[in-house]
DNA sequence: TAGATTGTTAATCGATTAACAATC
DNA sequence: TAGATTGTTAATCGATTAACAATC
C-alpha cells in the first residue's frame, strides 16, 4: 500500500503506459475499468497492474474496477504532469522540425519552448511556432527560463557536447534521439530514442 | 557459455547497445576493449557485460579484453543484421518524412524500401528517395517484396488498422511511433517509440 | 614471468505471479 | 444478496552481482 516507500523504477516506467491506456478508455466513454480489461489491452498481467497501482494508493473499488477519471488524475499527479513542462529542443534538422511541429506533446504535459541549432543557415528560421536560436545563447536562455528538460536531435558527433551544455544550464532530464550513449551526472536522467536499437532488438527474432 | 540455450530477452535487448558502443570504439581507432572500459562508457556493470556476451560465445581474451572487430561481426551475426533488412514505412507526415530521409539506417542494417500514406495529397509525392504510394496497395506490394519489418508513423487513430494491414501482409516486426498500444498476434513483435512516454518517466523524478 | 581480464559459479537481490480474504 | 474485483501476502521465478580460478 500507498506512496511512502521508494517505488521501483520498473513500476514508475509502466505508469505512463497505464495513463495512456486510461485516456483512451475515457475517450471511448468508459468511466470504470478493471485490471483484467487493462491487462487485455496492454499485455501486462492483471496482478501486475493491481500491484503497481496499489503502491500509490487504493484507487480501485472491489467488484467494479478503477474509476478512470480519478485514476488518470492521480497518475498525472504522481508523474508530476499535473502541469506543463517547458522543453528545450537542440538540433533542428528533419527530426528536430518534426518534433517542433508534433501535436502530441501539448495535452500530455509538455511544450517545446525553445529550439537551438549551431548552423547559421538554420538560425532565425521557423520551426513550428518557434524561431530557431543560436546554440551559443542556450545556456543563458535555458537558465533564465529555468527549463529542466532537454531534447537532443543533433547528429551523434555533437550530442555529448550538447548534453554537457544542457547539464551546465541546469537541465535534469534529457530525451536523446542521437545514436550514442550520453555520460551525465547522477542527478540527470537520460532516455534514449535511437530508432535503430529497437529494430535490432526485433531482428534477433526474425529468421 | 555459448549459444544453444534460450537467451533471455533482457540480454538480447542489450546487444544492440553493446554493438553501438563497439562501433564507436572502433571509430576511435581502438582494436580491443575490456568489459571494464565498456562498463564505464555505458553505465552497465562489467560483470553483466561479460555474462551477457558469454552467452553467445567466448569472444574475450584474458588480460586483454574483447577484440572489437571480431565482436562487432559476431554481434551483427547474432542480431541477424549481417544483411540489410527492407522496411516499409506507413504514414508520411513530418515524422514519416524525417524517417524517410534519416541517414542512420543504412549502415546499421536497415533500408526503408517503400512508403505509404492514405492521403491523396501525399500519394505520388517524394519522401527521401521514395515516392509515396497509396496505402491500398500496401498488402500486395509488401507481400511481393517479402518485407518483414514495418514502421508506423501515422496518427494514433489509424495505427491499429495499419498494424492489422501489416500483419496481413506478412510483417513480423513493427516499430510503432503512434502513441497507442498495438494488439498483434504472438508471432509479431512490436517496439514503441512514443516520445511522451520517456518524458513522463523522467518527470516522476523531477521536483 | 607478472599483471590483467575473462568466463563461470554461487549468492544475492528484485520482480512477477498465484491465490484469496476483504469488500464494493 | 450474489458476483466481481480489489489489495496484499507468500511463493516462484528470473536477473544481477561478487568473487575467483583459469589463462592470455
């Protein structure tokens, strides 16, 4: 039961998955959903789901399942997305542009607030609603805005240097699209989105 | 030791990470690398790395470490990327375009061979080197080319339907960028790249 | 040879599952 | 009430780590 012990990271990592599924269920007009139903939708065992959720509180009702709206609200609160986080984007090539224009951040807790590049050809151009700024201004601008989350969409060769800069500017969480492992201080988190890694994980199982 | 028992998926999932680090090390001009050195570069324990690699064979030399070129070759073989896999891309919006033009697939085992969309405005237009085709032709084209890997870059609302179509066409591995869980048969693998999920995993730890 | 590092074993640690009393 | 489903416990299962003999 409930939220005072340390929650294992595997459990935290499933929370956004539950949240996404709950939001879909709500869109379908459901108001309540059982761990069994969630299990079928996600391929995660019902016992696992109940155990995970029980670490944060008693949200379920026996005989009926979980009230969707209340659980969504609770998960958003536990994940600290009961607010909107400003994000700084670095690297505005094809992928950076796609991210700057991506509509999926807004209603899930995030907003790209600034975009930087080092290429003079790109600086001053438009990316989504933003004007691309010179990466040399990054540290000052990010510090002033107290931005805590960075997205790296540069080539691999630049990514570690950009990470250092973000860390220096006070960023504590980095989403890295560049195909390279980043070395950062212990109090900074990194998540990786190199598309080739999951592809290679799957080809292992292909004939 | 060596490769006849079933390898746990966690181990398989680390192989591409090792491979990427080894390729970087080779680019730096190294010819041999110890588990200790790899550990520092990746934040994975040296014991873990040795144990993982030992499941595939005895690639290391006591006192010296692992010969990089040979290990790269071996990992590529075990991951079945000692060849180039054709991939079918579905959904050619901003993200799909970025993927079609991404240079990082070619030398890591993949090639986007076809791109489909259902929007008449997009069909016939250029995406990277490809001409966007009508999604109604997908099943036939994919079957004929015997393509086994699909990438979904459509909106969430279309993703499950596209997945069904890919499965019908014989695809066995799907990389899904749409923010939705896909339900597919047991012999089909799915990997997810919704950028919001990792962001929400990190905000849990932000104040 | 001396020093370094592997592959492997056994011990530890952590995560998942099964089962069921509690209860809506 | 009867039926369904939770939260939790204990048992199982699996993954990681520590340690070291073997050996390059």
